């Protein structure tokens, strides 16, 4: 298989896997701009993928600014995984939220992966 085709196949496979996960997974840049979201996240905010790409994550929850308990500032500052519990009013539920940084070659955080697991 050619390298380009393998890359495309891997991307499709990764999207399929992430979409069957029941937890919410959001990837955004260090400024909160969404670059990817799985189906569980789209369902939680009642949106389609084209409605969320390029939008600020907090805007999808009906907010005009980042959440007070947002994990992104800590991840940006510490370049470290940040884990905490969070109530999301739009869903009316509590989640265990893990924010994981993705760094460039110089160690600067360029993306953040947010994983929200429902607390039952």
C-alpha cells in the first residue's frame, strides 16, 4: 500500500474507532478552536461536524468565554495532563475531564485533547 493511501486509511480507521467511543473527545488548539470532535461530542452539543469545526469549544456550550474550570490554561502553562471533574450545564451531567497537551518540536502546546467521561 502506498504511503499516501496508508495515511488516508489510518485516518479513516482512527475516525471510526473514535466515533464508537461513548466518551466525548474534542481536539482543539491552544486558543480553544475546535479542529475535531467525535460523534459522542457532537451528540452532546446537538451539532454536526461542520457546525463545530473552527468554533470555540466554550461557544458550543452557549458561553461567551472559556469555562472558569477549563483545563486548557493549566495544560498550556504546564505542558502537562490536567484531570478534574466538571459539570456541563448544557448536558446537565458531570464528567471526568482530562486535558492532554500535544506539543510541537520546541515543546510549545499547539493542540489539546479533551476527554470527557460521564460520571455515573
